[in-house]
C-alpha cells in the first residue's frame, strides 16, 4: 500500500537557525498537504501543492513539490519559538490521503 | 463559528467497557474522518465517511465502529475497550478531497 515517510523524526535548533523536513512517497501523488500541530493541539492545514516542481512560500516557510511528484519538503528560514510543533505531510494517491509520521521541531531561545 | 467539535475531551475507561465519541461539524462538509494519533506513528485513519449514511474502513478499523446518520455528525464507538486503544482521537471533515479541518481531539486512556 501507499507509504509516506518523513524525516527527520525530531529536530532541535537554536532560534534563528534554519529547519527542513522531507517527505517521500512510495507512489506518485496527485497532491501533497502540509499541516502543523502545536504541542497539545490539533493539526492545522498550512498549504497544498498540486503541480510538479511547484514552490510556494508563506513568510519564512517554503514548500516544494518534487518534479516526479513523489517527494516534498518544508523549509523554515530563521526559526522562531513560535515555530515549535510537529509538522506533518500528507499525500493523496488515488482516493487515499496518507500522513507521514511527522517531524517534531523544538526551538531553543 | 465552531468548525469541528469533539466530545468528550478526556475519558478513562476500564478494559471491556464501551463508549462513543461524538464529532459534529457545522461547515456542511460531505467527508468526515476518524484518526488516532500515537507517539511516533503520525495520524492513522480508522474509518471515514463520504456522505450521510455511508461509512468505510481506513487503515486501522479493528475494534471500532462508526455511524453517520446525519450529515453533520460522525460517531466513533468502542464496543469493548482494550489498553491498545489508549490514544488521542481526532475527528476531521472536508469538502471532497480538499484539506482537512480537525477537531481538538479526545484523549482516551484504557486501563
């Protein structure tokens, strides 16, 4: 079945450092979504990528969708303490949406 | 503007007890989902529904049942709770294949 793998599982950074999480699918995706979950909270939708090679930016966050539509990345420039949380990718293949295991980001002030 | 509302927020059960988790959404979404979240395992789909009166199995359906009698409500039942069902349960809803809107979650402990 479809698998979506996300690395790293954990990332600790100093405030101001950059952060990247990677998402890889075993199958070609029709789209990929990214969610953020704050500690003790629920996942909140950030963005959806649909096109091959697509790049979208939200302030300090940059999202990329691979040319083969099997991988994606989220890059945060100059992390802040408000970026703390777990970032999930979720890929759609056919009618199924599969979540990655998430990357838990901690930011030391 | 409530969005997706889950009740209860917390619950402790003894092994063998039953309970129902309620999810309600006020966004007129067709699709509704139940996920469980365990440390290091992300979100795993238990059951989902593509419309009133329809339900389907997800990745981890065993030990759970669901019902969607009204479009705005999606119920998750545990007939005989087991310690392996200790988890955080999230309900979500969406239009067709658009992004998911999640509820605040229910933290369930089975002793």
